[in-house]
C-alpha cells in the first residue's frame, strides 16, 4: 500500500529533513555544529560565484545563523580529513565516508565517461599529458594549475588551459585529490595517499549498484519525501543506474512508496522521515542550497518558480542576477537580489519581490534577516536600491 500525503505534509517533512524544523540561529555554532550540519546535509555545493559570498558558506548560515566563516575553512582543511572535495551534486564538500561510494564515478571518469566533453581526450589520446602532470605532483607535492602553466593564467571555466583541463580530469578520475583551495579559490591537487586518511583509502570499494543504493538512501534521508528524480538529482545519479537500487530500497523498507496530492510523479518517503512540529523562523537561501537547488522540486514543494538568472542577459532578467529566496515559517514568501559591495563595506539589495499572499510581517522580517546577513559578512551598512525599497511597505523602505 502507498502512503498518501498532502502537499503541506510533504513540505513539512522536507523542511524537517533539511534542518529547518524549529530554527535556532543564535550564531554560536562551533566547529562541531558545523560538522554535524554538513553530515546531515550530506554535502555543501561549491561554486565560484562570489558576488555575495562563496556558495558553500550560505547553507550553514541559513540553518545556524551568523557563525564564524573561518571555522568552516578550518573544518574543510583539517587533518586527518573528515571532509573532502569531489563531484557530489556539483563540485562539493563531502563527508569523508562518501569517498568509497563515489569510486564508481571515478572509475567511469578514467574511461572518459560522465565527464565534461573537453576532458574526455585525457582518458584516451591525451592520457600521456595527464600522466606527466600526475608524475610531477607525485614528485613535487601539492600543485595548482598556476604552478604548472607557463605564461599568463587563463580565467573562467570556458577558457581553461589544457593543463587545467588535464588536472580536472585527474581529479574527476580520483587520481589526484584536492588538498585545499588558495585565497584565489584555486584548487590545489595532490595524490590521494597524501590527502585522504589511510582508513578511507583502505576501505573496500563497494559494487556500483551497492554504492548508488547507499547514496540514494542518504538522499532520501535528507529529502524526507521525494520523487525518484529528486533522489537521483541529489548526488547526480543517472536514471538508468537508479531504477534497481530504488526498487531494492523499497523492498528492504528504507523507502516507502507514497502519493503526494498535487504531485504528478510517484513519491517515496524515507522510513524514518518525520514532520516536525515547529516551522517558525526565517532564513535567506543560497541558489545552491539543497532545499531548493532542484528547481522542479522547489516548485512542487513551495509553489515557487525559481531560476538563477546569472547567465540571462540583464534586460531579460525577471528578478535579478543573484537572487536569494526568503524562507519564513515554512513558506517561500519573498526573494531579493543581493551583492556585497566590499569597497563600500555594504550589503546592497538591488531588487526585492514579495510573493503573492506573503504575510503582512514579511517585509519587516526580511529586513531583519538582511541586517543579520550584513553583520555576518562584516558589512557595516545595508543599502536598498530605489527599486528594492519600492517593493517593501513604505514604513520599511527607509530603514
């Protein structure tokens, strides 16, 4: 028999699974709280866009409040490593015990499968170039692309040098690991034996199906209620590789087939999923927050259509360049286009938009969250552009 849920029950379960049940964002989170939060989420997505703050800092701010960001840096780089960088959802910071579960992805990359097209030749006709770089890292120790490239460095994903492409293929294939990132956000590579704990390296590699079954189980735990597409998206598991492990998880009782009223696709409920009692509290969400990064799921859960418009021409943007949804008491009620003007030491709201039916107190609570974010980022001033101020109630547009 299938369990039947209302859309609001599914949303409550999802928010609870994601750590938004009874938010206590006092900003007092220490390293232990950060580690627990990352393990609960299963990963933090990393992104190079820095118009506001690096993406991996924001999900913890949304859940824990104004924590010390240098703590996360130390957690990420601490030895022995408890977290490592690899392709999880996208480029991600992951709990170290996921390494064996992602070796099937590394093995495919060594065959030129599942990688970006520009990297495929390094698994074949250009393998000698990659092997030469690997030999240098083995002999010389940790190196970044800028250490290996002669002449002016290229910038941007689409203008990577051949050296950078080869290094990224080695990284995808698990032949090198990321030891840390420099202040320029440049990834530094070393051989896995000098980066990862011996106990992890010696952990037997599970079969591809077993590894993907465990990843899907973890996805289910952190999503609560989800479609098969939601489950696959969390760790980017191909559809053809997900059918059997999902069936196995249902058979063993980890997943419970469910129907969510209003959802077109069948759903699954994790056996330990619970609907929390308290969904009060407010938080701004990164575009790369696991609660909302899968846009079809965001629309299903919150009736909130959301797109990141970074690559949309400015005159065609509907809401702005780097827009953060505003979560309040379990609903997405507003969105705001933000940037950090570091020269002016100001957090700038370029646009704000209150959703239809947003409660009367939305503007006031959004302003409080913006002030909290400005303080967290060490920005002395909060500036509302005329367009942003015009969308707020008159009593708030000058605050």
